[in-house]
C-alpha cells in the first residue's frame, strides 16, 4: 500500500473514531491491518463478548498462523 493510501486510511480512522462509528473503525482496522486496539479487545474479553473477541481477532490472524 502506498504512503498516500496509508495516510488516507489513518485520516478516515480518525474521522470515524471522532464521529463514534465504533464498529466501522474496528472493521477498517481489521481489514487494513493498521491498528490493533488492545483496550477494545481487553474490554470485550472482560465483558465476556466471546463472539466479538473471536471476530475481532480473526481480522488480524489466520487459523494456520502460529
């Protein structure tokens, strides 16, 4: 991905975060692979939202990854 594309994704992420598009932010983070939100992940684990934990984590890893 080009530097310009990377910067554009970060700007979009910033906008979405400021506008409180929480799920959209997490989806773009997953698909772009630019950011893993540890706080969000920990909150979901602590709240027992296992489906969301698995879905979020799967955006960053593959089943065959070690």
